[in-house]
């Protein structure tokens, strides 16, 4: 085959190959392609390789099946008590039907934003300011339920809606800050008073325990002193009893020895004179002298004179 004829043929084959290769499409994971054929919906391609017929099939929309986040700017809303606030929302949604998403509504994200603002105005309009600020979770739940029903025909599922910021007017913000400051000061005063009360209770309990301990110590000290005095008196009494016993024993021994010695009448008279001498040393005012002792006294005087003469 001549070269002039071969070149156009090769060029044609190359063009066909390029066209075929360019129409081989690979759909990635968590994505789908909405395909039209001759202007009408044909199929939804899931992940994997697909071949598109050139000039006949067209990929109308590439749709991600991942959960998506739409952060909408603040929207002015009016409460039931005529307070205008700025509220911005965050919507978490996921596309469940690519065909409905492609053909259900024009600009679906913008539609969700407008629907969120309308729903938010309706809900906040039935609530007063204080209730609005304290019912964020309730508002989120109501908006989520409303949007999920409304976006179902668009192939979109709204998982949740979060109120990002709630901004009242500046004058109300100032009043709220003053109120919060007063509340903090009140709580601080209460906590300080409770701390002082607990401190006073602890001090009183400490003083009470200290007084109890001192009383118990004084009591134990008094008991110990009394026991010491008692022990001392018992020892003194025992000592005196032992001394008396020893004296009586010594006296009994002396009488026994004197009896065993069989003393004469003179010795007995001398012992009687010694006993009388001891009695005379006492403090008695009257002393009765036995007759035997009187004779002994005369005998003693005679003996004294005899000794003096000698």
C-alpha cells in the first residue's frame, strides 16, 4: 500500500484510539456520576471503570456521597419579644440520591441555605429572647427535622444543624454581661460565706475538741494525783502498822525474856520505877504513885545519902 494512502489511515486509527481512551471513565470511591444520553437521564455510574459513547453520552453531574458541611453566614431573625438577633448556622448533610440531587432543584446548596433561614425565622419568632438563648439544642433539633423532610425530594439527607453563634443587639449584650457579672459576684459571695461558715465551724470544733482534751487531761491528772496520795497514805499506814507491830513485838520479846530470866523482887521494883519515870514525863496533871514505888523512892534517897557520905 502506498505511503500517501497509509498515512491517513494511521491518522484515523490514532484518532479513534484517542477518542476511545478519552471516553473511558473511572469513578472514584464515595462518588457517582449522573450520565445523560442524548439529553435524557441514562444512568448513574458508581465507582469503577465505565465507557462513555462519544458524542452521545454526557456526564451531567459528578456527585460526592460523603457527608458535607455548609457554613452559612449570619441571618437576621426577630424573637417573639421583638428583639433582632444575628444567627449563623452550620448544616451537615449527605447526598443519598444522585439523580434527585441533579434534577430535583437548581443550586441545591443555595436552596438549603434559604430553607434554613426561613425555618430559623419561624422557630425563633415563636420564642422569647431568654428562651432562645437557653434552648439551643431544642432549636437545632427542630431545624434538623424540618430540613430533613424538605430536602428529601432533592435526594439530600440533613444529618444535623448547629447554631454556630447567637448575637443579640449590643445594648442587650451589655445588659446580659452586667447580669452575668452580678450573678458571678453573687455566687462568689455565697461561696465566700460558705467558706467562712465552714471555717468557723472547723474552728469551733477544734476548740471544742481542744477543751475536751484539756478536760480529759485534767481529769486524768487529778486521778493520778489522787492515786498517788492514796498510795502514799497506804504506804504510811502500812509503815506505822509495821512500826507498831515491831514495837509490840519488841515489848513482848522483852517481857518474854524477863519472864524467862526469873527476876527478883528488886529487879521488878526497878522496872516499875523506870515505867513510872516514863509516865511522869507525860503531860498528866495527876499521878497516883503506888505504895511499892513510894518505898522504892525512900530506898533510893537512902542510897544517895550513903553514897554522898562516903
